[in-house]
């Protein structure tokens, strides 16, 4: 990130979606839809390149843990107030990830992919078919985790993280 984030940016941001079904009561068990809040971890650009993967993971995990029911409700209230005051077009100015110095990190490492059984049996492999720039996806792997990162210029894979 330090090499491709906006040159005027002093801070880089990692954003991770948090499943609100775990945070807010009242979702029916069969609910299948988008219900996420965004957790953020920020880093000084100079220190980001030197941060260990364990430090990055810890900071993201702390950001995810900070998304509780009160924070989720406040976020929903702010979005609703913006929509009422400025209309739906105002919501188009909101970003899922910082537009110049951010990376979206989606953790799918606990997704029970191997438990899904189709007519031919469980899947033997899985992949991200629609890579999105400035997005990282954490997938389960036989010997740990597989991290796929799509950079702004070209997509690259960093395996075995």
C-alpha cells in the first residue's frame, strides 16, 4: 500500500466488513442478504511497510471487535439521517474503503467451503472470480491461509500468508 496510495496521504487504512447478524439482535435465522458494518484500522504510511503480518492482523481484529451493537446502530442512524437530509444521491458519495489510501480486507477463512456438497461431492478448490482493485481476500488453505490481493495496476497473489 505505501507504494500505490495517494502521494499526499500520510495514513493508510485497512477496512474489514463485519457481519451485523452477529452484532445486532433480530435477524431471522434464514436471513440471506447484505448486513455489514465496516471496521477500520489505520496506519502511518511509513510504518505500514515495516509492520508484521501479525501486527496487521491484530489491528484489524481490534477494529472488528470494536464494532458492537451501539456502534452499528449509530452508523445506521447517521446513514439514515444523511439519506433523509440529502436524498439517495448522497449515499453514492460514501465509500466502502478509503478512495486513495485504503485496502478492503475480506476474511473468508472460516467459510465452511469444504462442507458444501454438490452432486459431484465437496469442492476440490475455490477461487475469487471477480477480483476488485484494492481488495484482499483471506481464504482457507490446507496449511494455513491463502491471501489474494488485487493491486490497482495489476492483480497479484500472495500465497501462504
